[in-house]
């Protein structure tokens, strides 16, 4: 399981991404948790909520990597940053 926390400085609230990679289907399954604007960003709360969603099958996105032999942390971080850019800077 991979976890990525992001707290932008431009007035947006924090976001936590949790991902699991299924080596059989070669899919990265990502769940997210966003901090409410009224709340203080807390990594622990975001992590727990995103993990719970991931375990319950409530995925924000599934990405297929058909040619991927080995999935590592760097690949997850790059993917997470790309997803965050598309969420925040629309």
C-alpha cells in the first residue's frame, strides 16, 4: 500500500492518496480523502479515511499498467503528483 499526502500552499485543503497495486491485473487502485475547508489538515485522519475507502473498494480511480513488471514507490509518487495536478489546477 502506498500513501501520499499533499498540502498545497495556495489556499486549497490537504489531500491524501492511498494506492494499491494488483500485480495480477496490473492495476493501480487509488482512493483519496480531502480535508474539509473548515477543518485543520491532519495526515493521520486523511490516511485512515483513504485506507478505509481503499479497503472497502471505494476507488477514486483505477489505472492500468499492462507493461509494468515491477511497481515501486517512485512510480506511485509520480502518478499521485499527476493526479493532484489535474484535481487542483483545473
